[in-house]
C-alpha cells in the first residue's frame, strides 16, 4: 500500500474512532480549562482552589510534577508558545522553591508543599516526601529533551541542566537529580502523606527520574553525572525488587514493618499509579507484569465489596487509595471513598494494556475486552461528573462528589486516560 493511501486510511479511522471515544473534543477542552484554572501565572499550581474544609490551596510538589509531565508531553508532541510559557513559568517557580529558606532541620527538597507565594509550608506535616523532586525532575527532563531537539540548548544549559557542581549553575533539573541520587535510600513519607518508610511508588519515580536524567546528562556531556545516576538507578532497581512479594504474588506498597495505617498485603493503588507514571521503555516493570495484574485484581475485588456504590458498577468498580482508608476528604478516622485519580488510573491502565496486547499480536478478543474495560471506567466518570468538574472523592454510598473541589490531579488523571484511549484506537 502506498504511503499516501495509508495516511488517508489512517486519518479516516482516526476520525471515526475519535467519534467513538467517550469524551467529545469540546468536553476535553472543558476539562483542560478547569485544569488550567488551577495553574497560576507565577508557575505555582494549586492542588485545588479549596481554601478551607479542606485547605488545599498550596502547591504540592507531587501534584505539580505529575501535572507538568502531562504539559511536557503535550509540548513534546506539539511545541506551542502557550505551553512553552507555562513550562517556563514552572521552571521559574521551581527555582523559587528550591532556593526558599528550609524549615529548621529539614532539606527544602524533601518538602511536600509550598504556599503560592513560594515560601515553604511551615506547619506540622509528614516530611520529608521524596517523590517530589523525582516527579518534578522527570517533567522538566522531558521538556529539556524537546528543547534540545529544537536546538535550544542555551535555555537548557542556563536553566535546566548544566555540567557543573555549583548549585547556582547546575540548573533545576540537576539539583533535583542530585537530591534523588543522594537520598533515595532515606526513609520518608509516602505519596498519601501517612506512612513513613520505604515505598514502591517513590522508588519507581526516583528510578525513572535517574534513568532519564542520565540520558540528559549524556546529551549535555556531563559523563560523570550520567555514570553516577545510572549506578544509583541500578541499586534502586534492586531495592524495587524487594517489593515483589512471592507469597502474595503481588507488590507491597511499603516494606513492612512500618507505622501508620496497616494495609492488607500492603495493597495500594499507588502501585498502579507508579507503573503508569514510569515511562514505557525504561520502566523496571511492564504494565502486563503478573504481579501488577494480581495487585490490581485484588484491589478491584476488595473495593467492589467495600464501597456500596459499586453494586451499580460490578464490571468496573470505582477505585480508592487502599482497602480500609479512613480519609474522607476532610478528616482521617472516617470512612474512605473511591477517588477520581484512581478510577481514571484504572481506565488508563486498561487502555494501555489493550494497546500493548495488540502490539504483541494477542487475540483480538482480549485486545477489545481490555479496551472496553477502560471505556466503561470513562463512561462512569462522565456519569458521576456531568458538569466536568472533578473533586477528589466520590461518596462510597451515594456517588456524589466530596473532598477538595476541582482537584488538579483529578483532571490530569482523566486527561491521561483519554489520551491512552486515543492511542489505543486503530
Ligand atoms: C490525611 C490524608 O490521608 C492525606 O492524604 C492528606 O494529604 C492529609 N490528611 C491532609 O489533608
Ligand atoms: C492528598 C493526597 O493524599 C496527596 O497525595 C496529594 O498530594 C494531596 N492530597 C494534594 O492533592
């Protein structure tokens, strides 16, 4: 078939499958608009506009890093001046928070959240949280790759990464990578800010940050740093393997023993989120990994039981953080609920799994049934959020939204799932 005809055919099927997708282009624009409302002009991103009950009006390093990874991905695909401006504002914001005075006794790089003025949050909190610099570094490494492709190495060397050991010159990405490379062994708080210890989620994002960072270091002729990041990533990989539990045949969120909430078999949706955030090619674990599959299967079974709302959705149960969660979006010690982030992560998972089955030449029936799971999740999300505002949680009994309103991460998770749906269309 000639290339031209193939292109025409490809366009045709893209447009017909676009029609078949759960969210329409105008709806996707609305979701993006709601997300952008939380991105401030100084580069800070509020986790939610909610200033009380609960107060989420801060820039959480994790939420922002995950958000900017999506922006960098968009920019990679199509560098537009508008996205460029947002990413550069995030670079400036990152400089501010990396240089702001730390809380006594703590390293500012392990701080989970900042006031939108750029000052570090100084109330009591679970600190350090070491996934933040990894996620931020990863987002900006992606941005750097695209800039280098576009021959913009001056901006990269001046702001993102330079082969120097002087913190004033090395750039925001290298500062994050240095922190990750030197601190990944430290105990710290998990992404849910509750458990102190060694976490699969944190190690996975640290691993990917170092692997990608080593590539960037190579491109910028920083050979020693590249070697160091690779060496640490290998050691990290060994440490990640400790989370694969041969007894349960699933993945442990935190290595026991640890304080804080105790989770059945250390099950937690953070495992899946980590797998999704790790880029395909360099991830230590594919999405088809049997341990991951078992982890998701067990979580699905438990949540189907735990949340009565799931009687409505027996084939695609809404997902929460972990069985027995007691955070209701306002206080702990209550009844936990399904979350948009984690329900959307399930959609993304099935779409990407379907695409990988297809690539491996698996049976059409498996490819389609897996994709259909993803679609069911998207349809449920649409049904629960008809005005396309997404809060943090979904009440476990009646399906109304609760917790922080218009949560940045909820939109990001849903937009990622929608992209995955698009990519898995023929
Ligand atoms: C407890 C929750 O479980 C945690 O995830 C949250 O970040 C804090 N409270 C603050 O709201
Ligand atoms: C609570 C979540 O547990 C945490 O992961 C998140 O960073 C903050 N909320 C802000 O959205």
